[in-house]
C-alpha cells in the first residue's frame, strides 16, 4: 500500500490516505517515529503495528486534554482511561509519559490539595487524608503534604467552628450542644483529643431563654395527653434528656 496524501487535521493529528482508498488519522509522533514522510509504502504488518502504536498516543492526548483542564491523580487518570476503554498497555504507556513530563505528580497534587483545603474548607486533617487516599495518593505523599496542616491551624479552625455553632444554637442545652459539636468536628476529620481539649477549655453556659422555649414547646405538646404528676414526670424526663437538668430546680 502506498501513501498518496497527508492532510493536517488538528495541531497534533494528520490524516493519511492510501492508494486502497482507506484513510487513517495518525499522530505526529507516529509519523515521525515510522518516518512516513520518507517511507511511502506500508505493508499490512507494519500498518497493524502503526495503528496499535497510534492508539497509545490517542490515549495520551485524551488524558492530556483533561489534565489541562484540572490536575488529577494517577489513579483518577487511570480510571478515566479505563472508562474510555483503553487497554492496560495504552494506559501504562500514557501514565509513564505523563509522569515523565510532570503532568502527573501525586506528591505535588497532595500539596496543592492540602493547601487549598486549609484555605477554602473547614475539613480537618483526617478528612483530607481520607479524600486523598480515595483519590489513590500514597500515604507517603499525603502525610508529607499534611505537615502544612499543623496543630496551630487545626486548633484555630476548631475554635472558630465551635464559636460559630454556639452562636447558631437555638434549642440545645450546653451538654447536648457540646456532644453535637464534638460529633460534627469528628465527622469533619479533626482529631478527637484536640477537640476534647478545646471543648473542655470553653465554657458554654445554658441559655435560660432556650430552656424556657423548649419547656414551653414540650409542655404544649405533652399537656394534650397528660396532666398532673404524670405530666410533670414526662416533662422532667424530656427536659433531662435534652440536657436541661436544672430546669426544675429553679
């Protein structure tokens, strides 16, 4: 088979026409590698080899296009290429080149992810570590990056979140509020010992107005079903469960 025509299709892609009326889109790297500008004749065996090699570059450019839009981890890129149904060989070829070129670097990705999370989110270090691990970043890489998230930063974030939650409290006693804050902070990925130390250092006073409103709310509800001593018992039981232990002592 003889190459009869070259036509540039995109920045990196060319269409070649053969004398058997077939056309193929080949990447510039393939044209240079197989010296197709000089070698005008291609036999069936070489064509199969060229097309197989060309698929590697198709995989590479597909991955490169998404990496130019947003940085990704090695695992995320591999998963993307699998969804595009590239072979293991195509994916290995692509990942190897992208790593050599610096487009894929999980260590740098982890540093950027941790830095941005500190600046723009209220996530704790454990949560960030979990997310990076899910993205396929090795512990050696994300633990190194997490050194930026030092104890001072963690304490500052915890204190700000506690103050915010205290100000937003409209229906909880100090005891229940502390429990709720602790669980919320644990879920955000902060270390439990640090949370406890800071919570223990902050005095949260019961708000009498909150107590009164909660009492009135449950009085209105329970008085429809109970009265007398039974109503008093039910109200005490409910208020104690909400952490308002001193309400009936006033």
